[in-house]
C-alpha cells in the first residue's frame, strides 16, 4: 500500500465501466458547457465535465433575480436555461473534443418521451461518455423534482433513457425526499449504471425591507458548504442500498471535503458551487488529494475509497 519515494500516487478511478483519470468532475449547471472555464483552468487536468441540463428545445429559464448568496451557500433558480441539443452538438461538442477529459451530458425533459428523445439524439454523437439524468431540479414547474421524488417516476424515466441509449446512464437524485434509499433503489432497478447525489435542497430567502422573496421564482435550490453534511449522509445511505457506483456532490470546496465523500464510498465527486467561490477550486482539490496521499504513503486513491466501512469494522467486538 505504501508508495515508492518520489512517485506520484494514482488518482484514476472507475465508475462502473467508465474510467476517469481522477475523481474530480465539474457539476452540471455550474460550468456551463465546459468551454467557458477553459480560460481559467486546464480542462485536461479534470476527470470529467458534466454539461448543464440539455433539453430537446432551447429553454429561457426563469426571470431574474435568479441567484442570491446565503450563509455558507447560495440559492439559485436558473430554471434549466439551455441552448437545446442541436446547438450543443454543433457549437460545443466539437470544441470539447480538443480536450482529454471525459464529457457527460446532463439531460432534462418535461415528459418521459422528451427524456427518451433527447437521450437518443445525443447518443448519436461521439465525444459523450455518459448521460446524467436530471430528475431532481427544484426550480421548474414540470418534470424535474416531480420525477425525482417518487420511486415509480424515477424508475420510469431512468428505464426509458436506459432503453434509448447505448451510453452509461447516471441518475441524479434529489435530496428533497423523506428517504433517499427507495429512490436510489428505483434508479438501480431501472437500469442506471450509477447514481449521483445530491442536487440542491429547496430553500427560500426573504428581503425584510420589501417583505418579498429575493428570488423571482420565490424558491430556489440551496447549494454550498451549508448542505455538505446532508449530502454526505445521503451518499452514505445510498451506498448502503445499491450495488452500483455513486458519485457524490454537495458543498465540496476543498480536498478535505472531497476525501470525506470518497472515504464513505463515492467513486468520484462533482464540484459545483465551489466554482463560484474559486474557479481554480477543482485544481486545488486535485493537488490537495495528491499531497494527502503522498504524505500518507498511499499509492492509489482506491485504497481510500470506501475505507469508512473498514475503519468502522475495527470498532466492532
């Protein structure tokens, strides 16, 4: 387990059949279409990029104001604004092909048929390594959260996408449920190759002077460090429930945060709100994890993933 002196530890991870050079991915909705971050960091250093939610047709999203800061986090109500699948494949995917990083596309639909069709359309284009199904957005009137809070609906959407594509399918789960476990199990039973969680928690902020909501949409999705303990707990619960890989996210802004998710068993992590705080956050997390492994004499990140259970078992009589 101890690495050779001076050798770099391996950060490569596998999420099912998908292999990533490292476990750090950019989360959907926070990095646009990937290219926007090219001036700020070397995209080649990332394990992967998850493109923001793409629908069949372009969507304008919600009216502003759509983002506000909260203690240790932020609320957003973007409303899945996007350019639609056609513009993605003509204007962005060819440019992303220049980078040696995995591209995952998050997909969204108002109906199960729309999910199925956008999955089919995107599956025809090279350069996409997987589809992440958004069944968990709290900022739209149709689809989204409604699909992600009911096990039956989660099963139907996931199964429809699974049948429509040859690509690996990742179902992104909502934390706005009483118990995450039946939702995770429904996604697995429907054929998901992996699940990712958590999406944002539903929240509200009021302007005490006007006595009106600060978001035009009234409510929005809470993200950032404030939700990290909730996210970590749900990832741990999901891992105890399913036999497919889990990608963890929710308030990760440092390498310490990232390691917590890997230790409980997540195969990879996604960075979201951290990008708003520091665009170089993913690189700092990578460098921090490398330093941690070096100092601990650990040659491979796989020795860290899931070590929570091993440590806990030592306390058993």
